[in-house]
């Protein structure tokens, strides 16, 4: 985590000091709008999922969810949220840099605002996503775009960590574009993501060998 000397300590502090849940209890809006594009009832990996508002939402919708975060404080809160909602999911305390992206292990990966990752780490993560998603599986991703430097309503404030649509799509060559968005929106996700924001988001489907390549 290039922006922090001790990422675990920083995130533990942020989650500990939050009034309630840092990013709120409700799922990310892009996920809530598009989760129907994920293979129904499939196995989903939620990456750096914090207090697991997204993982708990997907478990409630019938998916088999594995979620992890670097912060043990966040994962403890995730367990409490899951118990409150009456759902079960696999939760791990893990650093994203050391997570083993097992080949063909998941039907979908959900990666929401993982923008502590600079270009080198982001490239490794995207390779991991490609490896761990099964053919026909889906990546659902959202991050801040470059105008976020002007809005400053969340995100790292590091230009090279922000998304641009074309490089994001080009990182997954041959994947079908099921949905995409490059727009200014109003976020309301707890105290950490609030206000007008530049969103770059996509839902991409991994090609199945032998199927014709589809690109929107």
C-alpha cells in the first residue's frame, strides 16, 4: 500500500474511529444496480471489502461470498453486520498484496474503490482477477476517476491511482462489456464517500473458450 507506511494500522484506526460503519451499512450503488449480472448463486470474491457491506448484501441475495480486508477491526465489524442481517459468508483478515488468487475459483469478483493500489499493484491485481474468475464469470468494479482530484469527496488524492475508462477496459482484453459508466455522480456511502464524485465503473464478462468474442 504505497500511500501508507503501515496500511494495517491506518485502516484499523479509520475503522475504529468511525461513527458506526465507515462506508455505511448499505451496498455500493453500482453493485446494487448491477448485481443481477453476476452468475446467480455463484461464488463471489469481495476484494478489500472493509466492513463487508457489499459482501453481506450479496450473501443476502443468495451468493456464496468470500470477503477479505487488511483491517481486523473492519472484519470484526463485518462479522457483526452479517450476524445482524442473518447471513453467512467467509471472512478473512488479509493483505491484498499477499492474497492468493486461485485459478478459476470464483464466478465473480467485486472490487469497489480499491484505490490504495498504484499502477504496479493495480496491474498485479487485475492479473489476479483474470486468473481467479472462471470462464463466463464477471468482474464488477468501480473506482474514482481523474476529476475526483477536483471534488475531493473521497479517494486517495493520488493521480496515478485514479481510473480512466479506456485503460481499465484494455486491462481485460476480449472481455464482454455488460455495463459501464464514466460520469459525475453523487455518492452517499457513510462518512468516507459523500458528495459529488467522478465514477469510473464497469461490469465485464470473461470470455468462454470457443465462444465468439463480444465487445460492446
